[in-house]
């Protein structure tokens, strides 16, 4: 945290670079009790989000999550990279925003150390008959094991492949894939429940209108 003195004044040179969602290059100095911004240069302001209430809703939601899971003076480059890539997708594309949010939530869990077990059935070790994702066991289950797990969610082959891709793809290519509408619904359910379970907090996207 740092102070941006006078940043709210209409003619302040700090105005553009210190607004919500502005990604900026900052020059700061250590004051008596806190850091202060000496100058700033906006790099990306995500203008399209600012002019679309629906996009702003999703952007505000993900930034709240990032704020909750990061601390000052903590090295969080990977989370910053994920946040910026996600904001870019919301701002510059027409991709389904619920799908973007699902990818963000699952990848965030990976970066925080909550990566699900996706190599094989977490109970019996079968690699060839995967048909469920288990919340209680944080990973894939084969069809026989999945039918005995009340926390398991039935998934399609599309979702099976999508989950593996989201958790392992290079950061810059995390959104470079398509899935069916059925898979989008499954990913939305899994990502939301998995995030809430691991962060022990109920996050709910609330519309601003």
C-alpha cells in the first residue's frame, strides 16, 4: 500500500495511473510512515471494462479474490500474470465471461498450491475410465469409484481434457482452447465449488444491476 497524494484532482498526473484496474509503472519513495507515489505511467487501463457494467462486475469479482489471497511484500508475479491475462480476455474479447471466470478460478487454485489430482483416479489409480471429479478427494475418479462418492460431479470427456489443460498449460496460452456448452456448465460448477472449498469462503458473483 502507498499514498497517492492529490491523485483525485482532475489535473493530477497520478489520476490515470492510480484508478481501479490501472496497471501502471510506479515510482515510489519511502516516507515516514508509508510509501508514497512520486510518479506513474499507465501501461494498461482496460478501457473496455470501464464502459461495460457486465465486464466490470466480473473484473471486480476476480480482483476481490486476488486481494484476499495476496499480501504486501509477497512475491506474486504468477498471480499478477494470471490477473492481467484474465482482465485482457474480459476487456478485449467476447468470450463467455463465466468460462473466463472458471479458468481463472481453477488456475488460481493451482498457483496457491491447491492443484487437483488429475493423473488418475485418486482412489483406485485407474487411468482409463475417468468419469467424475471429486470435491472431497480433490481430483478425478473413475466411473465405479465416482458412483460411490456423494461429492463427485459427473464430467464429460471435454471437461476431463479442459481440467488437465487449465492446470498445466503455459500462462500465456491458458485461454487458448474451446469447450462445448455442456463442458462450460460443468467447469463453472467445479471451479466455484473447488475454490470455495479450498479458500474456506463462499465467493458469489453478484450483479451490480
